[in-house]
C-alpha cells in the first residue's frame, strides 16, 4: 500500500489593523501636504477631494472579505479572492519578500501580476510563521 505524502496548507488572510493605520496615515499626510503647498485654492480643493475618494475606496478594499492562500506540496500555490471562492493557481515572483511584520507577495495569476500585502496581524501568529517558512522553502 502506498502512503499519501501530499500535504495541503490553507491560509486565511483577514483584516489588518496595521494596514488600515498605514492607509489612514498616508492619506492624512497627503491631504496635509496638499494644504501646505503653494497651489491655488481650487486645485487644493480638487486634490483634497481626490484624496478623500482614494481614502474611501482604499478603506473599503481593506475591509473586504478575506483572501485565501493554499499551498500543496505537489501543485504549489493557489489563491482565492473574496469575490469568488474558486482557487486559481499562482506563480510566485522572485520579488516576493517575507518578513517578520510584513510579507509582500508578488505573484502572477491568470496572466495578471498582483501584489498582496500581508501584515502579521492579518492572521494568527502560527499561520503567519508557517506562511513565511513555506514561502522561503517553495520560493
């Protein structure tokens, strides 16, 4: 009898308070820089409105449902985004960075390059550690 040695690991990437703090801080600094500049008032108002819309859509995107990653020892990596639950195979790019507080995942899925920021607080400590180890081993 042959033993099944295929292992599958699933990751659920949820909401990150650190990511929301980063987005809020960058938008606040951008609006502040806009108002401290020497631009004419109508242009400052227009830029502030554009930044407010950007802030709204970025905040909405960060509050969206989870992203799911799957690693299988024989099939590699796959991803499922919040808008559909079918897993699509992905190809990791060499520019992927796995760090202690933040992992920047660069990958190609369906001939489209994507970037996923994964902050440590977006998943459990054990899952984040396991993700980093699998990224370093498989990459």
